[in-house]
């Protein structure tokens, strides 16, 4: 019986040891799994925080770039607006003196109008990227009409044919185009500033 007792104790011990090893293994696996999961969560949270910071920086940089673009657009539109008003005034003076194309007043008004047109064209060509396409096209149209009329008036003065009244009508037509352009520029400026359109 001793042998059976010993084997009984040995079998029980073996079963207990086997159970301890099995549950120990299960507990160790769970512990390792939880530890890995915790490390993974920690690393994932760090990654999320880093990604969030990088995203915020990128958004801030993009916002700054866009604000600079809008600032440049607003500045370009503002400058063009005032240059068009100056050109309108010069054309108004030119129209006043168009009845006397050989006078010094007409020559001065003509020179002023050409200078204002040149300033407008130069500004537009240097800042074209910031100017709305419709405004740029309208400015090119106005410039082409005025340039051709200026050449026609100079030719009529040189030949004495008196086309000054014809030019006066074109100045009126161009002024209407300029009014349309000014309205468009005002609208574009308000859009940039976020002001609702009426």
C-alpha cells in the first residue's frame, strides 16, 4: 500500500503542480497580453498626440498662408480700384477738353490719361495673380479701347480731321465699363473680407 499511497500522493502532487503550471501559464499569458496592450495603447496615444500637434501646426501654417494670399488680393483690388478712379478722373478731364484737341489743356489731359492708363496696366501686369479674372479681362478691354482711341485722336490732330467728338463718345463708353469694373472690384473686395453681398 505504501506504493499506492506514494503514487496517490505523487499523482495528486502532479495534478496540483500541473494545475499550478497551467494556471500560471494562463495568468502569465494574460499578464503579458495586458502589458503589451498597455504599451500599445500608450504608444498609440503618444502617436495621436503627435499627429494632433502636427495637424494643428499644419492648419495654422495653411491659415497663415491663406491669410497672406487674401491680404495680397485685397491690396491688389484696392490699388486697382483707386487707379481706375484716377483714370476715370483723367478721362473726365480729357473729355472736357476734347472740343479743343489742339489746346495745351487737351495735351495735358491726354498725357495725364495716358500716364494713369500706363500705371494701371503696369500694376495689373505685376499683380495679375491676385486680380480676379473678370476684372483683369475688363481692364484689358478698357486699355485696348483707350489705346486705339488715343492713336485715332493723335492721327486726327496730326491730319486736322477732327475726330475728337468720336473720342468723347468712346470715353463715355469706357467710363461705363469702368463703373462696371469698379462695382465688380467692390464686390470682390467685400467677398474677401467676408461682407455679405447686397
